[in-house]
């Protein structure tokens, strides 16, 4: 919604049409209210769709299921090698971290790639070890 001080250019015919629709709705409401037929919008029941007919929103586009299956197979083909490579890298890092935690040492190149500074890390301090 635009800020309150912003002017919106609307043609006079559009404003008149809107006013006519509003008056028409108010007239229908007042007539129903006078007859005692007023029902709150929450209590109104939606139109029933015949059981064997589906609405536009319930129908599925042609070939959606086939495309989804094709995408699923392609995704699995990509994910499997990626997951295996990730698992291998994480297991390698876990071995290196366990070795360093127990007081072992690694090459300078590997030490630069690590994200944990084991020389500064205090295993007994919960804030640092966290």
C-alpha cells in the first residue's frame, strides 16, 4: 500500500464505478438484514463441487508426475557422489582433529587448512571447547 500522502491518479469513471458497486453491495446487505437473512461471511458455506468434477486448482498439469520422477532421478545421480565425497572429507577431518586433540601433530599445510586453533583451544574450558 502506498504511503498515505501519496496521490494516486484514478479516472473519474473508475471512482464512479467503484462507488456504484459499493452502494449495490450495501443495498443487498441492508435488504437481507431487514428480512433477517444476514449471515456472517465466516458462516457461509462454499459452493459444493460435484464429486466427480475437480476444480481448476485441483487438477494437475499434464506430465508433472513424469517430470518430477525425472528430476528426482537426476538429483539422486548428482547427490550420491557429492554425499560420498563430503562424508570422506568429514571423516578425514575428524581423524585429524582427534589426532590433534590427543597431542599429535600434522604438517604445516594441513594445520593452515584447519578451522580450529588447537594450540589455543583449552579442552577443559566449556566456553572455548564448545
